[in-house]
C-alpha cells in the first residue's frame, strides 16, 4: 500500500470522499479513485501492451494494490461510525437493501 496519507487506508479514503462526491455514492468510483490517487496505478487501458517486456512487473503492481474490501470497509467506518460525507439518498437506498437482506436471511434461517 503506497498512500500519500501517512500509510493509512482510512486517511486516503477520507481524502477521496471529501474531494470526489461521486465516491460517496458509488463504491466502484471510490475504488478506482483509490487505485489512481493512493496506489498510483495508471489507467489500465494505456498501461498494458501485449508485447511489453515489463508486463510481469506491471501485473505485480496491480496484484499489490489495496483490495476493494479494505477500501469499502474504510468507507463504511467513515460514513457509518463517524457520520462523515454521507449522501442521504444513497444511504437510504443502502439501508433499505440492508433491511431486505436481513429479512430474507431471517426467513431462510426460520425455514431451515
């Protein structure tokens, strides 16, 4: 992990949430911004060339990138536990889906 923010995933995620509103609503955007800003991975379509002799080193860089689960876990900590950078509409949608999943899961547990 190579973040410019004291090597903390949480600090980098907070920086992205503060500066890029779309990352507050969309985890895919958050992950992409994280990889570009914090892990400093270049855009992939310009990065790979099938004939590139350094392809193995480039793939190794990508495999060392911070995992999406680590990034989204930091977002949940910042938004849910600290109450920062919350998009109300997105949060309502997420809570509704969470309730549906919990009810469905409980129904399945009761069935079996």
